[in-house]
């Protein structure tokens, strides 16, 4: 919300209860989480259906203002108060959805105005960074943009590894709104959006990420079980499995018992299931917690 005074915004539900900036309970309203002294309530989560309102005021002076409200019903919204997702450490995690051998994600964002002279964030350039998760060597990442009507943004997008190094864009143009590359190594990767031009309150975009994943995930560690070939007299009620890439939470948690997991005991000959062998014991499994890698 651009304002020449010192503005603030508060969010209320249908009963007049002040929700605070975190979606519940009493708390301070936002005054200057946007560029300069602009107010910004970012990625506010509606926890129950109803009618909501925004109250605008000023700590000093008076003047005109503009309020923009973005509602994400079918698309994820970035969280960028105080330019918090400019860096890899503050990157927003993308919610990926499996589609065959592909993982897809979309997120809406705004490249805010560069900090104006004589203000606390003077010269600061907005960069939106998004966490794609852990991926394998050989995965193919493709990134595109869509724009709502009236968007002023001409963007560029780059892909970074966990060290902040840029992955080479195979389309040969590192400053356009398209990226495609085959990953050279396994690890965590991040998409970063910047403005070639048009940054400001109307610089909205939707970032579409597609990951072609023909490389099967590999187990990197199993916790609470004895070492390979070992044994234990403990009752093992829970165990952990770690993989070399991020997995789909819906696939990990599918079924009761879990339909995509197989926990079995070897037969009397020490081997696992082979044609014609049915001596192994199978165990029901449930997922207590899926932690994103």
C-alpha cells in the first residue's frame, strides 16, 4: 500500500475480531513490511469461511492511498514481508503436485518497487526466491511465467544450487522469462525471480515450475533399525527413512496402512520374497510425520 504518511493495515473477520498479521489472536498490525514505509500483509491464511475486511489508518499525516488484495484459491501465494524471500535462507517452499513422472508447482508473486532514496530500504531490489526441494542429477527443470491483466512486469528467472551458483540455462538467454536445464548434480535448488523492468505495485506474476523426474529416489538412511545383518531384542514401534530427494507428501501418506510402503521380514532362508516363496512376514505401516527433505 503506497502512502506518503506512515500507514498501517489490520485484518478483521465477520464478527469484528482483529486477526493480527499471522491469522489469529491479538497482535500488532502491519506498518512497513513493504517497500519504504508501505504496509504489506503477506500470505495471510484464511482459517474459516466468512466475510473479512481490512482497516487502513495512518500513524501520522494524511493522504491518498491504494489497497491491493490478492486472493489465492487455487494457487500458492508468496510470503515476502520485509523482502524476506530475497535470499536462499528465506526462500518460500513450493507446494509440488505429482503428475505422472513430473512434479509441478505454481506460485503467485509481486516484484516490489526498488527502495526509494532517503528511505530505510533505499536501493534494495526485490528478488523472489523459491525452494524447489532436493532434486536428482538428470532431472529436467523448466520454468515459465503467466501474467494477470495489467501486470507491468518484464521478469527474468534463474536457477540456483544450494551454494548460490547459477545453473546454465539451456535456452541460451539468461535474462528472459523462461528457463530449462538438466540438473548436473543432486542437491537443493532454488528459482529466483527478478525484474528486467516494471517492478512495483502492479508487477504481479504466476511462476510455473515443471520438473521431469525419471530418476527414482534412493534410500540414504534408515533410522532405529539395527545395522545391515545385525539384530536387536528391542520392540521397534517407529523408524525413519531418508531419501536423496524430496518426495510427494500425498504419495508418502497414501493408504491405511500405507499402500506405497513395504516392510517385510526375511524368510527362514534369509532371503526376501521370490517366486514361489511365501514365508516372509509382512507388517502394516503408518506414517506419523512426513518431513520435507
